[in-house]
C-alpha cells in the first residue's frame, strides 16, 4: 500500500492534475496541506484523500496506479477495524458488537501522505500537531520516521517497526466515551530525509448526505456522577469544522461540542 501511495505521488504533475481539488465533497482528491489557506505555516506534504466507505465505491474513481492495492488494503482494514472495535467495546464494559452496531466502522477515509525531503525543516511541519477526527485511525508508516505523539507532557518519537500499525483514538471516540478514552495529539516533523510515505485509514464518516447519524456520550457510560459532557452531534459537523480551522496546539475541536 505504501508503494502504491508513493507511485501515485511520484507521477508527473500533469497526470495528478485530474485529481487535484479542494472540494471536500469529492470522494477522491489530491492536494497539498488540506487547510492551506487557513494555516500560518504550510505543511511540507501532499495527500491523496479517498473516501472508501460507506459505498458504493466506484473503483474507477481511484487513481489507476494504486487502485487494485487500495481495494485489497481496504478489505484488510475493514477486518482489523472490526476486531479493534470489539476490543474497545469490551474494554468499555459494553457488548462486543456495541461500537460496530452504532456504525463506528461505517465510514473509512484514507489519506495517502507523501512528505518530500524538506531543505529547511526548522521552518515548518510535515503535519502540524492535531488529534484525529474519527473514532479510530489505523496508521501505516514507512521506515523513515518523523511521527511524534504527545505523552506525559512531552513529544515522543514513534519509531517505525516494519509491518506494525499505529492505532490512534480520535475525537469521536472521546466524545462517545464521555472522555473515558482520550484522543491522542500527534504531529509529523518536516525532515531533510525523505520522501516519507504513510497511509492513515480513519474510521470516520464524512460530509456526504448518507452520514447523518447523531452521536453523543453512550448512555451506558454516563451516570449521575459522570454526566454527559458533550452534546449530541452529527459527525459531518465535526469534519466540516476540521477543514475550516487551522490545526494548532490547542487542538481538540471537541470543545465546540461541550455542554
Ligand atoms: O503521517 C503520519 O504518520 C501521520 C498521519 C496522520 O496523523 C493523519 O493522517 O491523521
Ligand atoms: Fe493524525
């Protein structure tokens, strides 16, 4: 999959042009730094964005150079996603199928990132500090490194391990668990070495009309002592917000949904 993403980005600009767009209602689009016009520093990165689920996904919308591998990869990601949701449901003391049954794996949004070598890495980021929007992100990185997570008040390098996935919890998971699970802040350094390639698959619904389900803190997880701290909302509201705000250190967009 990493090779497929690399092949896409290393094509001539002329070939990639047909996918270039900043229209987030498209299922497949490619651009540089998604919130380019809002950001104070432009991230050193190009990204191919693909809404893979809910379907129907017309494979012909995917770039031909990474079409077959994306379809195969999606199959594996779906299986892993369901296993993870079962484990998280159990960890929360819920029925195994709880998170699947509330459609946490219904949406899969894939980002194929390409971070070229940066001549002046101290001036910007590969990807600014942020928390992910969805429920869970299944992230695959190559062996270059540069990803960091914020843990116990410091930035920690996530050293690449061949064949390993990084699983991040996102804002939606934090919202439905009423802060029992917290979404993790992370970033990618701009570096002189590269290119670096990564593929993140977020379990997240997007802005399409079919994604209108309301989410709030799970009833089984709230009590008198632990009352809901978030309002019911549609995930598309959060996604739209993520595309209009600048990523910054005060990252969680969840503050907009607090009661
Ligand atoms: O490139 C990476 O390792 C991180 C990507 C990421 O954080 C994201 O897609 O949300
Ligand atoms: Fe992320």
